[in-house]
């Protein structure tokens, strides 16, 4: 737990490195607007009844889905592939792996996700990713802590998948870092938002097949200078919002292992579940 003290101190201090404009070359001028927006939302929360995270219908408690959305969204659970966490239709034994993991074993140990990424969950995720609905991070972090309880118990360090700083500028926050920070608060596992870096801006992965995605992110990540020795032997839990083909987390896991991490697991809010034939 070489990073315990320093990272623990980061946990409650507003937007940290890699999470918002403060991390990208002195763009602190955006901070007041952000704070005001937050303040306004806090006031609204007092005046308005809590809303469903997905459809904004009234709910009893903030940070919940209404009963209808709860039914529509697919929460993933066992039986799962022991490797990538792909859901199985029937139980094949606790160590069973899907065909894709057998043919091309991932560098990471296990990947787990809360939700199936599909028509029902897309709006929920995209609102958080692009739509400034950052208040959802609280609820999502709680869901991820439950879905990834086993991974969190074994983790020494939480590391979010980084955005390239240009994308961070246009989006203003890294949604994966918000999730990692929330998980750090819940679990007490330290997190290191600046440990992984995007070395180059990668074109959007949308529309690319699995092979193209692997090529797209190859060599795109690096461990921040001087951080390698602190990583030695640690079990890292990599945090991202959506796992699509797994190419991004695979590239990150390779990079962390090459830098000395003892192991890497992956926890995401959602994952795409493709037919096996598309994933090979
Ligand atoms: Zn709803
Ligand atoms: Zn698998």
C-alpha cells in the first residue's frame, strides 16, 4: 500500500488531478462556473422532489431509479465469465470462461460491470458521460462498489482510464475519474487519478470493430514519469465507464503490468454484450 497516505488525502478535495479543468494547464478560471452550477443544483434539490436518474420521474430518495426504469435496465449478475465478466445464459461453473477469453486471454485478471449497455441504459450513461449529469456519480459508484465488491477487497489502488487532455478540455471532466473517486470514498481503497496518461489522442472508437479498436489504442497509454516504482507489486483496479470490446482496458492493463503492477482487474459501470462471433 505504498500510495496509501498520499492518495487517501486526495479523496475529499473537490475535482482532483485528471478529473477536471484544474488538471489541464491552469484552466482554473472554469472552476467558479462549475461551483456555481453545483450550488444551483444543490438548491434545486432542496426545492424539487428527488428525480429518477434515468427518466426524471419523482422518486422517494435521491440517486435512485424509478420502479419502471429499474425493470428496464439490465443489471448484470452471475453466471458470468470468470475473465471478462460476460454474462452466461446458464451456469457453467464458477471458473468458466467465454470463448473469447479462452482464445485470447486478456492481460487483466477479471472484468466486472454493473449494467448491460443497451438501448435501456444508453441515455443514463451518456447523460453522465457527455451531459454534465455528474451528480449521478454518487449512485453509480454505489452500484459499482456492490458489483465489484470482490475486486475492491483485493485491490491496492484504483486507477481511472484517462482522457486525453484535449478531450478533457472539451468535456471538462473525466467521468471515469469521478467514478474512481467515488469508489475510493466508499471502499477506502486509495486512488491515483494521474497515474495513467494518454500519450496521444486516439480517434473515437465508435464504428470500429474489435481489431481496429485494438490497433487504435495500441501504445496510447503510459505510466506517469516516476510513478513506476510506487506501482511495484500492487494490485490495480482499473475504472472505466463502459467496456465495449475491451481494447482500451486491455491496453491500459498491459501498460500497468509492464510498469510493475502485480495484477490488474477492471470495473466498469456498463458493458456491451456482443454475440461471441463479433468479439474474436
Ligand atoms: Zn425512471
Ligand atoms: Zn470472457
